[in-house]
């Protein structure tokens, strides 16, 4: 399964004649526009809240360990400190 992050207006081409465009969204809702030949059968799945019933198509992401989360926070903090120092140096120059 391919997982993508798209900005509004960006699209994905599937083969030569199918285009899926992300049209925006809010909250837990997203809008897709699908441009495909009329003879193509496109169906929408039901939104069953029970993942066990849709296990064949649902792949949850693995949890990140507490140690990894701590390391990520440390990296982000260090990057912000570097940017702040650089901004200060640029301002004084």
C-alpha cells in the first residue's frame, strides 16, 4: 500500500488515463477528484469503524518507542536552536 501526503491541487497519475487530485479538506475529511474513463468501475468503501473487518486493507503504522520519541524531540530542539543562532547572526551582520 502506498501512503502519500499531498497539498491541495496536487495529483497522482495511475497508469496513462487515471488522475486523482486532492481537492482539499478539513478535520478528518478530505476531498478527492478522480478523472478516469467512464467504463472504469470506481467504488467507495464503507467506513466501518472496526479495523478487524477491514484487516485486509488496513495497515496501522508501528508505534514509535519512548526512546525514539525523545531522540526526535532532541533533534528538533537542536535544529531550532541552530536556526535561532543563525537568525541572530544574520540580524547582527
